[in-house]
C-alpha cells in the first residue's frame, strides 16, 4: 500500500512532492483537483504513480457522493479532517487491493475523461459557429 500524508492546505504553500487537492467545504466536498481550492485538504505522495492512482479513487468517491454522509454543519456543510483521513485511508486501501480491476477502471475513466473533453470542445465550436452565423445574419441588414 502506498504511503501518503493528508493535511489541511494552507494558502500559498508550495509542495515539492506529487500531490492533489480535495475540496472540504460544500456539497462538492471530496472533489479532487490538481490545483488548490480555497478550502481543501492536500494529499502528499512519494511517487507520481501513487498520486495518479489515488486521484481516480478520490474522483470515484466524489462522483458517487460518498462524502455526503460525513458532512457536518448546518449552513455550509464541511468535512472534518479526522473523518476524512480515516475514511479515505480505508476506502483507498479497499479499492486498491484488487489492483487489476483498479487498473481497468482507471483506464476506462481516463478514456471517458478524454472523450468528455473532446465533446466539450465540439460543443464550444458549435456555439462559436452559431454566434458567427447569427452575427452575420444580424449585421447584413
């Protein structure tokens, strides 16, 4: 099992080792990202491969709304660091034990992410073309 450190991210901190950020406030708590959020935990790894593997574990937990059951707070829900550490370690260990299955799921998720980016680029191109056609139509009269 890979080793990692989880702590609260402090604004302006630079991390030299591979790392990822996980949002800790709001209904999107647990959302992973490579860039820091204002309210986030940072997970620091020794190896880039571990970081990439755990990114997709965190992404899976966020997409399935796993963290909703651990949110506290009445106005702005948030995750407690201790709750997050305990649950994240257990869940990541369980998901990584079946390594071959994990690798297949990661490959499928990467492919879907790539296709989603291509689809979004196509949507943006369609919207740009729509604006050009409407602009020409409105300015020809």
